[in-house]
C-alpha cells in the first residue's frame, strides 16, 4: 500500500539502510554462516561416533 511504498522509498534514500545491501557480507552474517557450519560439523561428528560404536559393538539377539 502507500505506507509500504513510503517505507521502501525512505529506506533507499537513507544511506545507512541502502549500505546494508552493498557488496560483501556483514560480520554478523559471516558469524551466522560459520555457526551453521560448526553446528553441521558437530552433527557429522556425533553421527560418525554413533555409526562407529554401532559397528564396533553390535547387539546379538537370539
């Protein structure tokens, strides 16, 4: 609507807001992506440990 258009126009005029879409990534975005990668590494390590233990010590049922 009109209010949305006004907000978008103001965000393009204000340099601080327009700068957020500049080239490169911000430090907070970089840290966010690195934290996702670190979380993925932890999940892979846990899954690897579970698979390793399950292969090393299988359950024998009769």
